[in-house]
C-alpha cells in the first residue's frame, strides 16, 4: 500500500527551496575555497568537483566527477559521468539519461526488467538489466545546447559537439561532430597540432601558468611554437 501513495501531494515550493538550500550549503561548504557555485534549484547527489565549477539553475548532477573550471548550463541532466577540466556544457544537455534493452528482453518497459522505486508497480523483485553506463568526457570539450550523450560513450579531449546532437558512439580528440546521430564533420586542427596539444595537456597546468601565457592561447600556431618542444 505504501508504494501506491502519491507523494506528489506532499510537494510544495517551500520544501523544494529548503532542499536545494541544504544541498547547496553542504556542497559549497565541503568545497570551500575551491569556488563551487550551485545555482538556484540545482540538485547535486554523490558527486565530486575540482575547483571553479559552475552549475546552472534547475540542473541535476548525480554520480559524477567533474574537473576544474568545467561548468554546465541550466536544465541539464548529468549522471554517471567522469568529466575532465575546462569543459563547457550548454543548457538542456542530457548525459547518460539511461538505457533500455533492445534485443535481449522482449519489452523495453522498465517495470518488466528492473525493480525501480519510481514506478507504481513492477513485475520483478530484482534488477535483470543494467540500465546505465558511465560516460567519459575529456578536457576542453564543448557540448552545445540540447545535446544527448548516450550511456557508455567516450568523448576525447578538445572535441566539439554541435547543438541538438545525439552522440551514441565514441568521439575522437579534437573532432567536431553534429547531427542525429552525431557524425564527424571535421578536425579542429591538423594532426600534428592535435598531437602537440595532447602532449602538452595545457589543462593540467596551474592557474598561474595559464594566466601568464594566456595571450598565447589565442593562436594555436603561436601556442605550439612557444611550448611544443
């Protein structure tokens, strides 16, 4: 009987605000001095951060590790993901939203293969299908607005995902992809430039080094000429 109770009757704006305030306070105190910013009504659960992270309003972050300076826009759903440093995630991006069996089970409905608490009724008492896989996203990745990154995908350093794309397979370093499903468009730089950047790993430099050399960031040729050796 308890499972059939409609708990939405107990929801109210004040409770939601207080829940967000508690989460924000706990995480920002935990990362005090590392400048974690959790914006209004952003939910965070079981996640780790670097420093100088910014999480947009109404986003949900769960079971993630997020590197320095990486941020996300509003209304994102990001779960079961390891994300590198200096990555930019636009608004309304969905990362690892979950998956359903397509060939092993006869039904794609979760009530027939997983005992999930968010359903009113399930037909099983144990989980028979793993409906999520971790996503790996590199450093300096830009994911445009409204993208979906399917469970289990790996995205290499420096990649760009065009807005409104669905990524269902591995994306190489410094690839630009787009579409539904996302397809290769072009490389950001030449192969030799990409090799140099992957060797240099500028994102692992300290903030002082980046600040000192920031003007070199504005030309890939100048950057590699100065630091590529």
